[in-house]
C-alpha cells in the first residue's frame, strides 16, 4: 500500500498546470501611475491589499477513451491515466468493468500499474485492484495498462468494451476502451526505454505494428489522394507516422521486422536509403 502511494507521488502529470494549493493566500493590489502636471513629476497611487484564501477543490480525470480493431481470439491492451486535476490530494479507488449492451465480453482482463511508464505491462509490476490504496498528490497521475483478450466466438463488426473508473468521495471520472471485431485489423504500440531523461540525454522509442486479423492487410499507394513517393519514385505499403517531439532531434532510426526507417519531408514524400515500404502480413 505505502509503495503505491510513493510511486504515485513520483508520477506528476507534467503536462498539466498545477493549481494553487488549498489554503494558499493570494494577495492582489492595484497601482495607478500618472504625471502630475502641476508638480512636474510622476506619481503613483496604490489600493489596499486584498487577500483571498484558496478553497480545497478535489477533481479527478481518467484519460482517455480509445478504440481498437482486433480479430477474435487475439490479445490487446488499453493505456489509461488517472490524474489529480484539483488542488487537494486524492485517495481514489479504481474499478474496471465490462460495458453492458455490447455484443461480446472481453476475457482474461488484467489491470497493471505501468511503474516504469514504458507503455507495456512488464513482469513484476503491480496489479491494480479495487481495494488497493492509491494516493495521488496535486498534479500527480497513475498510468494503467489494461490487458485483455477477445473471445474466439466473436464475429466481424461486433463490439466489446471496458470502462476504467476512479472515484474519491463525490468526485469521479471514467474512460472507455472499445474493441471492434475485425478479420483485418492493425494494432500499433509505442514504448520507451526511459521515463525520465536529462537534457541532452538519449531516449529510445520503439514502435510495434501488428496485424491482429486473420487476413493480410493490402498495401496502398495513395493517402488522401496523394501518391506515396520514396526518393521520388512511386511506392506502395503501409505508412506509419510518428511525430517527433519539438524539443528532441532524431539521432538514429533502425529498421527491423519489416519496418523501413523513413523521414517525411512534405506531403507524403519520404526518403530512405532502401527506397521501399513494407506491408504487414498476418501475425
């Protein structure tokens, strides 16, 4: 229990603006300056100081809703975050449930706390249960990976969904992961080797593209009406685009398992030393 509380405290939601803490005092004073023509000098006049005490406001957010296409009898995952967006510490409970009213139920469901924040559930990471004590400081977040499998008896077009909910007293939120059964469905997963890097340090990302369907995914030669060009020559394949964070630069890109590293210059024209794109055969 205590370990989880300590871990949550080490996972701040850095992308969020942290609000003023409960009980903090905000002082405000207005000042007007003007030129006194009679005295020939600038003068300033100040108001009294107004002091406001910040009330305690609890708020929680679970992000985000997501949809994947998967074949029957295949394995997948959803990635969620439970965030404290208020100005007071939270002690929420988290629950995972099937969404009623769909065609099928997912099986082999397991929620895992992504302790190293690499986007996957690794051996030894804690399983999230409804009775687990969670402590989220102001601005903190808890990354959660939900693993599941699709039922073998499902058919194309059928839906199944899971909902992750978090609640602390009167504040609550939830996010839903939806699976659409499909005989042809690509799944793209991203992982990172480090969750914290010093300025100038190296961060290694990994992309894993899987065809979870029973049929091959055909290559294509156009996107949004524009031809795919590699080194000026028309090409066909499956293009995976991953925007580079603005505060980073690409040092090296490796090709593996059918991927060919490309750099997008403009529109859909790409360049590489190999001059080819690869499709994705069935897994």
